[in-house]
C-alpha cells in the first residue's frame, strides 16, 4: 500500500482494502478517514467493510464522503472536526488521494481564518 505524507500527522492514499489495514497499522497510523463515497466505482469496497477491518485492528475510523468536484463547506467542517477528535497520525483515503489532500488544505485555510 502506498501513501503520501502531507504532514507528520496526516497522510493520504488512494482506495484501500480491508487487507491493507495490517500495513496501515504497522506504518503507525492510529486513525483512518474514508473520503470516498460508496459505489463511486463498481467493485470498490464499501466503507462498512473497511470500517470493520480498521476497528478490528484497534484503529479509529470516520466516514466523510466527498463527491468528486463537489466538495462542500459541510465536508470541510466534518473533516476539521474529525482531525480534532481522532488520534494522530491519520490516514485519509479516496480514489486517488487528491480529494483528501484538497480537503486538508481547506481545513488548514479555515483554521487560519
């Protein structure tokens, strides 16, 4: 599984599978955020399947679906709240990692005012 480190406490990746959770835990992540809506692409794992694997491994999970090209203020607020509440480091995933990266940038911009 590949991921891109954005900060010391936040990294992003493309779609993960339940089988990736062991590697995620071994990499030191404490929490996982899914920013990909279910059924965005045929055959992708559901967030419930990922959540079950993540929680079984003792990690925290949050589902904040963001429709590609349609990010909302609510998405940014939900992501900011999750980042405040979840134990770091956090791995966020979507289809490619781009939405997670853009969402993080907007959260940081919001914090700066």
